[in-house]
């Protein structure tokens, strides 16, 4: 990332030096997405996707979230830390390869300052082992640096009459089929079928793959390898293989690419 330095030790990380201003990640978010393939391109599209924001110790203790429990939603600012280049013009996935827009007319990660923003429902605050915020509808890769958190204020942040330009049309969703046998194989992970259905319904294939046939895909999701394909009837799950650690009953965060347009997290537009 241009203009960004890395460092070791608590409280050190990405640093922007413009105008003497220093920005350090205040923590990271843990999500089911091991890599960018399959991440929703906007927040809130898959409520089943839960994330846990873990604040760094240097930020402070429970006092930094005092009063936040009264808010149902929060703004989360974060870094597209896997974006490798900048672009002035991008192809938003919503346009299906049929057009380009300026980077500032998009939510592409390929920006001069690679900052993402998401409004997420705040489901729980824990302060027993550091400060952790459980959120829903996450659209970030696991380990994404968090830059700031602010309460969402409906009386000023919600604008019902706002226009959405080229993104005005509703998002299309694919039907998703999972066989009874595959569902049985996931009985120990009751949250996994809904997560898979939500991700595949948004058709995470790159736009270039819509014009050529690819027999199947594999994505790592929630600690499981999911094999699937898209046909005339929609998306079909061909198999789900749980990681060995998960078969022993460990949580996903205790376990240890397919190309896509303009995204290493959500916010691709």
C-alpha cells in the first residue's frame, strides 16, 4: 500500500503520514472469509455472516465502548489491506462488465486511500477478555484492520430519498440447492448452510466467468471447503468438507483464489 508503513509490536501497523496525521488500526475483525472470493460486495447482504471486532490493547479497556450498548448499529471504517494497486476507472461487478465508472463513483478497494466503510448491526459487546464487538452482515476478509468505530445515527445518517445512480437496480439473487446428504454432513455446524446459501445466492463468480463455462468452484468459508457450480437452475452445492480441526469441535477462529473484480473485501459496488 503506497504511503503505508508496517511495524511490529502492539499498537503499530499501517501508518499514513499525510499532513502529519497518523492512522493506526484500532484492531482487527474476525470473519468466516479466509480470502476475498465469496465476500459480499456490500455490508448487510447476508445477515448470517457474523464477525467479531477485536480491539487492540493500546486503544483502552471497557471505557472506550461505554454507552455504545445503546446503539443498534455502528459505522465501521477499515482498510482494504489486500488491495495491491490504484485505479482511476473501475468496472463495478453490478454492471456485469458492461461499463466503467470513476473510482470515486464506486466502492472499489482500488482507491488512493484504501478505506472501506460498513454499517453493521451491533449484536453484542464483550469486555471479559479484551474488548470485542460481535456484528452481523460483515463484508470483510478475516483479519481486516479496523480503523475506527462510530455509532450509527438514523436521524442524520439515513436518507430515504437518496439516489443510487448506476447501482439503483435491486440486487439479483440465485436460487441455491443443497442436497439432504450434504446438509447431514453439516449437522455439527448449524450456521453453515445459511451462510453458504447467502454467499452463493449473490453469485460471487467474477463477471468474466459469466461468459464462459467453468465446471466448478471451491471456496473456503467458515473453516469449510465448499465445492459448487452454477447452472441453468441456479447455484448447486456439490460438496462440503470441514477442516480437520472443525471435525474435532474447535471453533473456526482456532484453525489456522479465485480472481474477482475490484475487491479484496466488500464495498466493491
